[in-house]
């Protein structure tokens, strides 16, 4: 008789990863201190350069673990009233700093006036930045990424259309399955965090793939708060 796999709540997984992360970073800090001491007592230049490289490696690993912790952090929005069109302008300014090459390959279709919503702008910008980065990283096809923002009555809709070389899997429960696809340095947590950010603002994230056109369309709806 096969033993059944344990069913573990996601909150327990997060607690485990946080604790493991904390423990590993403590060890990395000890290595960093020891490396700093070695750098002071070794004499040959070659040895000093190797010790410096060791410190850089531990620093990189510590930064990676910090990013992992951030991706699992509890989302607690501090909302403020924001005009949707101003939000899009600020998002474009952020992308100009973080992803200037990608921004040049995007097409923007903005049909907004005085529509507003209540959001934590830093969190929501982070979520959209993740969606846009994913669009460039995963199977991108030829043609621009199209970002559309429009009034949808009770909500403001943001639509990202991305051409794909190929698309595997399903768009059902898009972003709701963390750790589903693992590769070096990536754990399917970015999209999950983006979805969680939108849901923390009482919004939604949905995706649909058109195999005939080979276009993946991602739609984010955030409720209006100006009525």
C-alpha cells in the first residue's frame, strides 16, 4: 500500500521557507565574517582576490535569499486615491528606469480620463512589472507587446497582449499555483505574488491563450473608487 503524500497548507510552506531562509543566511553571515578576517591576514595578492570573490559569492547568495523572502512576504496594501491614467504614466516611468530596452518594444493604448482607484502604487507597479518581465522572458514571439488600459464600468481593466513562439500548459487558475514550474533561480513565485497583489486590492487576474493567433492575453481588473 502506497503511503499518501501529506497535504500541507501554503501558510506552513511559507513559514518553512522563511525559517530555512533565515537559518541559511545566518550561516552565510558567519562565512562573510570569516572571509573578511581571512582577507586581513593573507598576504599573496592572488589569495586576497580569491577571498574577495568568496565574499562576493556569499553576498550574491544572500541577496537571492532576500529576494525569495520578499516574494513570500505578506501583502499589506497601504492604499491611496490615484487617477488611473497617472498610474500608467508612473508605470511607464518606472519601466524606463528598470527595463528601458523592453519599454521600447511595447505599444500603449490608453483610453482613460478621470477614472480613479484606491491602490498601493508601489505594490501594483511591482505586479505589472512582473507581468511585463514575464512576457519578455517566456517564449516571446515577434511583434510588440500591447498594453491597454480602459474604463470597464465598475472596474479599470489593464490588458497585456503578448505574441508567443509557443505556449505550453493551461491558463486556468493563472498565477495561483506557486512552485508549479521550477528552474534555476526561479520558482513560479513572481506571477503568484502579482496575482496576490491584485487580489489584495479586490481585483482579479485572468489569462487566455489564442492558439490561432499565438497571442497570450492577460487581463487585470481593479475596482474603481471614484463613484
